[in-house]
C-alpha cells in the first residue's frame, strides 16, 4: 500500500486546486490565497459576521458529504451556541426522498436533482421537490470530490486501470487480478492469481451515479447501462454507506470498489491510476476545467466532462450539492438554513475542507453560491 504520509500530504495539497470553467463555458478564476473570510464566518449574504438566528435544522443524504457536513456543523454551532443542526447519511437517494417527503429541511446529494422522471414515475425529482417547496428547488454545489477506485493488494503500490477494464470487472467478465487485460495495463507488476472481490453501494448513491457516468463516457462502449444511483453491475457485494464499502475493501484481500478519495486515504488503501493518470490535486483540477452551469436562476447544477479530457486529467470526479427550497418555507428555518449554508460556502468554511479529503470551490464559484443562498426567500 502507498505510504500513509504521502497520502496525507496529498489530502492537504487538495486544497490548492485551481479550478476553472464552471460558468456557462466562461472560465472560473482560481481561488486566491489572500482572501480569507472575516473572523466569525459569513452571514446569509456572505458579506459579514454570522447572524446566528438559532433554531433547529435536519438534513439527510450523501454519505460522501458526511465528513464535510460534520465539520461544518461543528464549526457553525461552536460559534452559534444553542443552535441544533443534524445530518444523517443514508445516501443521496434516501436523502432526496426524505427531502421531497418534507422529512428534512435539505438534502445532500452527489448528483443534482433530476429534471426527467425516473422509470415508473410521472414527475422528475425537480418537479417533486418544487411541489414540496411551493417554489423551485435549487442545487447548490459545495465541494468537489474525486471518485477513487480503491483496492487491497498486498505489496502492490502502483496499479493502473482504465474505464474499459473497470466496466468488464463490474460486469463480471474480468474476475482475477492477473487477467491479461489488467496485466496489459501494468507491465512489470507481479499481479496475483487472486479473485477480484467487488463491493458496491447497495443503497441509491450519487457516488454510484457519478462513477457510472464516467464508465459510460470513457469505456468505449464496454459499459452499456445508463448512469444510475442504483448499482447496475453484475457482480459484487452491496454495502450501505461509503464507510461500509471502504471497510469491506480494507478487510478483504483482493477487494476493489469506488468511493470518495478521503475514505480510501483514511484506510491507507491502494488507489488505482486511471489510464495512467494518478489521482492528485492537479489532475482533479484539470478534470473540473470545462464544467458548465446548466441550471437556471439560482439553481447551480453543473455538467461535468468525463471523456475527451487532457491525458493529465483524472476523469472520475463528482461535485456534491445541497438541494434546498428557494422559497415557501418556515421563515425561522429559512433564516437558519441561509446562515448555515452561507458559512459553508464562505472562504472560511471552504478552507476547512482541504484537510479532510475534499476540494474547496474556486473563489468565483463561491460568489455564485453565496448569491443563490442570499436569494432564498
């Protein structure tokens, strides 16, 4: 396995990403190093001290966001005594369902709410959320997280895979680590005659959806399933949350799965290169270049590219969102939600993410998120 100190250094380096391209084809300028937020965080407009209106909020959804939200909730409530904010992480799909059902105040999701109905449904997630909100629902991007393909192979610290090979593994067509297709990508590596033990997210997951977007776009037709929050692979053992999947790989010789980068780093798992490109801050930044806002008004849904990227770009990335009501909600809860999300989006809030395996938003994207938060009524 890779040296742990090297990986921890990579975590810190993630905070130096220079991201671009997140505005309708117009490049977003990289975040600067000399624009720290004022002490005490940001107000709901992002321009002053926290308002700390008090009250309670409940959110649910993405387990990939869990560490980020735990960090933000603690930082915010430490400054706003008496405020109670809870976040559960059953997965993006369950969080969206709870949000639509009015069981929570916002949802964390690794993919923006869908604008087309799922099979068997009459309304899209955006339409259902708008009905729940009595106003349009907005997707607010908060952090960038690469999807790591983590493995457990004793003594192998440098493994190369690509989308086509991964697709064949997840379809059950490649079953051994020393398969000729894997060996062809890893010349000189002594691959073991060991079964590949695949683990996947058993609950609906935005991480699964983003990973399958990458497979569909980059596997040259090997992955034929449409991207989905539900696992569409043919093999593997399902685990509910990110931590469960990561623990399963960690405890299984020959284990392989997809997960957030931080989860792999925490367990010192091997992380595969993709088509020869290592997962690091620079390669992730190059992949984010070219993303465009495809939402309207205050909705900041992004469209990422997974294919046709520079060879030096790590293509399996995702942007995590907070799905919120743009209006129509209880005034007290709305004030607290705006204040909390304003802190999360601020330079001070984003600056705390680099040490826990997330990439902060670029400065110009922070401004757009703050403007959307301020526009919530």
